[in-house]
C-alpha cells in the first residue's frame, strides 16, 4: 500500500540554524500539507500546497517558513532560522479526494 | 471557544469493552469529520471518514455525527489491547484544505 515517507526521522539543530524537512507524498496525489505537533499538544495545520503554490497557511507559518516541490516527487519544508519553540514533530500529508494521509513525522529538536 | 474539543483522557477499559470517544466542534461550516489513530511517536493513521449526519460502520468501528448538536463520536466494539493509542478527531471545511484536530483521547485497553 502506498504511503507518505519523511526524512529524516529525527533532526537535532542549534537555534538559528536552517533545517529542511523532506517528504515524499503518495504518487498521483495533488494536494500536500505540513502539520506540526508540539509534545503533548494537538496536531496543528501549517500550510497546504497545490499546483506549485501555497493555497492556505496558518498564522504559525511566518516568513521563516517556506515550502517547495523541487521535483516531481519531493515536498520540503524549510525553517530558515530555527527557534527553541520550533521543537516539535512535523508531519507531511497528501490528499486524494477528501482523505489526507500522514507520514510518520520528523522529530525536530532545537537546542 | 476552541474549534474542536476532545477529552484528553486517559480512558482505561478492559479488553472486550465497548469504547465511546467523543468530540464537539463549534463551527457549523465544518462538513467533513475524521477519526485518526496515533500510536506513540507515530503519524496519525486514518480510521474513519464521514461527511454526513448519521452512522458509518467499518468492522469494529462506528463513527457517528450529529450536526445539529455539533457532536461526533467513535465507538469501538470488542476492544483489544492493540487498540491502545491516542484517538484524534478532525474536521474540515468544504474545499478541504486544512484539517482542524482535537487534542486527542488516550485509550488504554488492558488484557
């Protein structure tokens, strides 16, 4: 069964550093999403992406965040200058019909 | 008022019990309702999806939506220890961009 994959599974970085989180959505899905989950809190929407552009973003998704689909398979989330409060689990999802399928997540720890 | 409210639990039941998990939502614009299961440190896994009031059944799982009272439920029959996980309710708008999640209810099924 096809699934969303994410790399790396864990990432530790220093505050102020740039990180890129990678996702491979399910092939033939056209809508892509990033969510995050701070430890012990709920899953929160960050951004949705369709037809090579952002279709919706949350107030969390400020100028330090960007997304890109650099080729036909990868979907990336870049955090330009990480802050301590960016420490969270980041989930990628892709959609067909009304159903979003989530990847296993990248655990980001900012020190 | 939170958009989606869910009792965080934990909810502890013996194996074989019927489990009832519930959420309320505040915005009548929500038209799509999902239940996801999340094991510790893993991504959300879709269990059930519905967009209309009434019941939807899939094996041991039944999702119920009451749009008049903005109340959604998930029933698990003959619960198993492998059902021990956090159950997330989620809602979506027409046009279906972001999902809005509840905090999740942690379920523990003891043998």
